[in-house]
C-alpha cells in the first residue's frame, strides 16, 4: 500500500510548528490507540501511521530530509537514525501521559514507567438449556489480582524506597541495535517496564504490588444464548500495571446436556417412542416442549424415524427475530416382556401378514428386490 504524506496523516500544513505537530499527533493517538479501540483493527493501523509520521516530523533533521526527498529519505535512514530517549522519547512520554492520565512524563531526567493494560480473562459458565432459552441472572466468583494494601501497589516494603533501574536508566525500555539504522525498543527485562528496582520487597505481595483475591460478579444471561457465545464485562479482567487500565472478562457460555432435547441453533430435536399399534393404526400422542407439552396426530402406517415439526416451539436466538422449531422423531418401540397370549396373537398376525407380504410389508419387499439386483 502506498504511504500517505506525513503532513496529510497528521492533518497539518507543511509549515506547521513543532507544537502544532505535537498537538495533532496527541489528538490522533488518543483517538486511535489500540487500548481504546480493542475491537477495531483499523484503529491500530491509523495509530501506527500517525506514530510513524510523528517520529519523522518531530525530529528537525528527519523533517528536513523528508521535506526534500519525501518517503525515500525515511526509507534510507536519512536525518539521524532513530529517536533518542532524551528527545522523541520524552515527547512520547508526555503524549501518552496525557492519554492515560498517568505519570509517564519526565523521561529526560528520571525516565518513565511504562503502563501495561491488564490481560483479558476467560470464564466458562455452564447453564441449562432452559436458562439459555429464557435468560437468567447468576453470580460467579473469580480470582483476581488487586493492588496490595500493604505497599499500596509500589511493591516495596513500607518505610523503604525504590531505586532507578540500572539496566534501562529508569525508562522502562531498552533499545537493541540491529545494525545500520534499524533498532528495536522493548520492555526492560529487569524491571518489566516499571523503571524501578526494589531493594526490600513487600512481604505481602513479594514485590509485585498486587495480591490474589476473589470477587463475585453478577452476570445477566440474555435469552437465546448458544454454546460458545461470549459475554464481555469491561474492566473486570486482570489489573493493569503501573496505572494501566484493567483488561476485560469474557464469560463463555457452555450449555449442559439436556435429558430430553438436543439443540441445533434455534431448533430443538427430541425422540418420542410410540407403540406398534399407534404406528400401525394412527392416533394422538403428547410430546414435551420447553413451555409444557403439545399434542400431535400420528397418521396410520407411520414408520420409525418419521419426523414431525412443530413450528415456533424451538428457541428464539439472541440475534433472531423468530423462534425456531421443535422436531419430534418418533421411534416405534418393539413390545417387551410379552405374555403367552400376546405372543399367540403376534404369531397369528405374522401368518396373516405373510399371506400378502407385498401389500402389508412394501418396504421389506422393495428391499429384497434391491438385494437380488445387487447379487445379480
């Protein structure tokens, strides 16, 4: 994709002052930062584009090279290489301090503590089919990391102080040169982005500034949820570090197996045994539904496996405007524990049946013909 003009990206004129460029970038960074737009991948692209433009136009040497040669100057590394911690680094610290309202400025003298958004968490919640269909409200108890009350989140033993991290100089970031003008900036492996070293760790949290506790949350389950549907609880995830925002909690729905019904999206299926007599002569049976029961007519000569559909007796999904259907699969039940009289009547019935099998057992006759054709 062809790069846009850096001045166009930041929405400033080519003679804009450094302050105007900084103000414009601050506005774009606040609008498109990924932490503020977790579900919008385009926002991250805009954020990176604005960051790239600001890195060039905020540096006088890079800007001069860009004004003369355009993107070719940036691609060739003209204008002094990457930004240093004492110039562009402090500018970024000021900007993101404005965005998140945390103490990230002062990088030129003491460095800055890098904020980290807390991790998103997932919780599997089992609900019954009836609860999923009608909706419900329940409570869950989850483990969570909270700020340590003993050290108030500093990680240091009360009465002691922290020192500046000697690895990153208090910036929370270290830069690794890869040769030429290319370098990578990453979180300091020693202080993990805090910019501080703890001499005497807090005994309660062991220097992490956080302790594990449990919290109870109320969850509203909307009617019609299905397996693997997710309910998002903003800000109920893992606690962020260095004043960063907390992550989110995603409650994943798991519907327990039902004794009668099987769910297929918004439709329900069930098996209903019927007697040999009802299957042969026809009749009326009562079948269960989620709301009670319903009666269906079984026509004479119904075969096992026949499916009867009851419209609107299924489930109305979260994103659906209508209810699904209930599909009743009738299964002809073979009589068991027969008396001698019953056996006698069935033998007599079979003799009558064999007298005109083509008429009384058309499916068996058709199947035998297919077998004969198969064997030639």
